[in-house]
C-alpha cells in the first residue's frame, strides 16, 4: 500500500508526522510519498517537495503561482502513473482541495485529515469536500456535527496536540537553562510561523514589551522563533530587547505568566498548557476588510471557538496598540486562577490523548476496503 500524503503548514506537518509513525507501528508495510515539512521528513516518508515554500497568506506572487502549478503538475504525473493507492490530505485547503479534485478525476480514494475551516468562511468548499472526499477526519469536537449536516462521511477521534504537549524541563531547570530570573514575571511572545506574520507582528510585540516594562519593571520577556523561519534584521533587533529562542515553545508557554499570541494553533497549545494569553492578528488592510465581511464566526482563536465564549481576549488590527495589548497582558497575568476552569474545560472537551493512533487505525481500516493489506 502506497499513500500520497500532502501537508503544508507547520501544524499539519506535525500532525502528519505523528500519523505516519502511528500507521507504521500498526502496519510497517505501508509506504508514504508526497509533500511535507521538517517533521514529516524525519519519518520514513518519501518527500518529493518541501512544504515550507508553499505556505503563504494573501494573494500569491507570479513566481509562487508558477511554483504551485509546477508541483501540481508533478503530483498529477504521479497519479496518472498509478504510483499510489490512496490520497491522504492534511489541512492546507487552498492547495489540498485542488488535489482532492484531481485525485477524483483519476478515481482515487481520498482521506482528508484536519478539515478546512468552512464553518468560519469559504462555506462553498463544503460542496468540494462532499464530492471529492471519501473520509473526513476532524480535530475539533463541534466539526463532526457541522459536516454531518451535509451528509459527509466524517469522524472526530480527538485532537493530536494532546499527544505532544509535554514540557521537557521542570521550572527550576527552565529558568536556569535560559538564565531567567525565577522571581520575576515572565511574558512570552509568539509572532507567528510565517515570514509575513513575523514582519507584521514582531515590531509591535517589541513595543508591547517595552510598554509592559514601563508599567511594571518586574516583567522579563522571551520570544519564540518558529522552526523554518529565516534569520533577519528583525530577529537581531528583537534579540537586543529580550531573549529570543527557537523551538521549545511548550516549556516557554508552561512557565510564562502570560503570553501574546499571533492567532493560530499556538492559541490551543497555550490553552492546553493552562497559560493566560492575549490573542492578536494583523493583516494588510485590504485583506482585513475582506476577512471582516467573509468570516462568519465571532472569534478567531481556537480556545474561544471551542468554548463559544471569550476566554482569551482578542485584540485585532487597528485596536492592537502597544497600550491596549500591554494592559490586557498585565490583566491576564494577574487573573490566572480565574480562567483555569475555562482552560480545563477545553482539555475535557477535546478528550484524552491517543488521537493520532486512533486516526491511524481508522485510515488502515478504510484502506482495507481498497486493497488487501498484510
């Protein structure tokens, strides 16, 4: 059995790598081939193209369109030659839904893991999912009921983050390793995982930290650079103001008194680690205008969406001044006990660990209907 696997975002790459490992634990004869990032490359999957260069926000440049088209054609060649038996798509809907249509053109079975967020926007994508996806595996509890309303074959088997959110260091060792003062309050900053996000958020985050320090000198700061981001003068500037580290985000979140997060998967990671946080996000003005008219949900951060109420304050776009954000962070740091009940409820709603294993078993069961496996 050969499975075409395609991931695009950092989170999708993580979920894909976890899934490949669990599938191969159950059945080592299954071979994966496709597109992935650093984590998927660390498995035994055969990587044809790197996922990092496919990640973007907004309208792609002509060079990016040519690159997408080239990769699309290469995937089509692979499908034409019948080199795989099953197509497994993970998140990354802008590209993967096109691949789902392509796969159906050549009569391939398609499994989609981590559903496109059509409940928020692009509702018309439901038609493509219903037509081109044979099995949809979702990672948010409310998504199963949503897709069932459209008669889509959908299953919720838990969230894969519960398998991986484990700090490596205890508190004493963490503060010792990074030479931080355990008697001071720690505020952490996560400006995003894409280059464009960092360019928009990092200068603002530094001003927020300076304002926070002006309000209360007992704060110390740390900023996390997501894997795959290139070095730039922005990061050099940040390193002169606070401590900048790469990776190890779970330890940073675990021992932070509060965190400022660019909206994304990091918001759910913070919630699962019981970290008080403030969520922000900035877009080019024209894109923000479109988003305001297209997005159909009251919140943008996953913890708020899961609970359907605001646990993490969301201070977006024009409202995201250094003064507003620093004030909200200071307030969150002082009210940790008040939001713990809400954060514990999120963990309860997502269920226990083992989602990647359950998803692996479900995919293997599905594959058994297609091709007899050993």
